[in-house]
């Protein structure tokens, strides 16, 4: 059952009764390639879910046969006639969209199927968790048309590492889901018909975790990953956990564990007192 649904033009937003939001890229006729309008709609949707305290997790999906073909080639060709200032403005909007996804204060799950090209790989890399169908294929294809994957590079390199990025960004070659898993771009591989259920199971895991703890972890990971191991990060992480332990959420979680019960945040909304879903309530 879907609690609310917003039908945009190029990005569809739906929220189920457990606070799982799905943002669906909706340009299937061009394999969900993003043009300026889609970039703006996705950015607006991400900002909206970030401000909605009832939303627990966010799924990014693609309508039709593909997840996302990256930037719209027709628009990119037109941009050759733009001024430098116009090109910088457009590029800046896309860069901020990727950053908004990467820094979103909710856990994000990419539900990946079909073709994933260029900026589509950036969307996958910017999500916290990526689950892909066995038939999905990937390509950092920008170099094949004489451009570079500049805006997505921080997220892709963060996901697959510098060494693998050198190969796939330079060659622009296609790779399959098994290789995407091997290099760290995706976490799980499933058969196509099992994608919805597998994403739902992951949402169930996120549902059972402390909402504030999830947000704190999202801030902690990049901080720890990019800090030298020394007195600075040692003291900072000690300070972080000291503050977290004193929060009402942490105290509730510890008490629930000792009392052998589920913590309060796993309770369903008042109108839906049932167990958390084991599968997504809508087709992705």
C-alpha cells in the first residue's frame, strides 16, 4: 500500500506507510537520461525528503527498460553553443544534484536494472547501497564522445577506488553486473524478478535501525575515511560516541536490548500496526 504519491513530470515520488520514499527517474523513452529539468526535479525531490522527518529511507529507481543512461546527449550537443557561463551554470546544477544525493540525511538504496551509463553510474555510486539485477550493464562512457566524467568522479572513485577508475574511465568499456560487484560499485546481485523483494528486505534492515544513528553514521563514514589515523580522529570519534550514547534513541535501544524487546522506532504507524514490510509495496 502506498501512503502518498506525487506525480511529477520526470521524477516520480511515492512514500509508503512505513516511511520508505521511492524516487523514480521517469524518462523511459530515452532510458532515463537526465536533462536540466530532470536534474532540477530530482534535486527538489531530494530536498523535500530530507526535510520530511517521517521518511526513513529512500530508493532511487528507473522507469522502463533502463536505470539511467546518464546525461542527455541531445542536450549536451546543444550545450556546445552555450556561453561558458551557461555551461558552468548547467554543470553546477548537475554537480549539486549528485552532492545532494550523496549527503542526503536518509539511507539511500539504488534499485538498478538494465543499462547504466555515465552519470547513471554516478547515481549508483552516490547512493549508500546498490542492488542490481544480474542483467544490468555498466559503462563510464563519457570518453567515447570526447568528454569526461568530471562531476561523478568523486563518488565513482570513492566506490570503486582509483585503480579501477583509471581503467573504466579511460577505456569507457562496458562491464557486467558481476564486475560491478567485484569492483565495489554494487553490493548485491539478484535475478530481475527478485529486485523488488531484495530491496524490500534491505529497507526492513534499515527500518529496524535507529533513525538518528543512521544519520550519524552517514556523517561519520566520510569523516573517518578521509582522516589520518592519529590523535585528532581518535579524540573526535570518542567525543561522537559519548554524545550518541546519551541520546534518548540510544538509551531506548540499550534498554530494549536488555528487556529483550524491539525498540520503539520499529513500531508501525498507528494506522498500520503490522510487522515491517519484507518487500516493497509497489513495483520498482
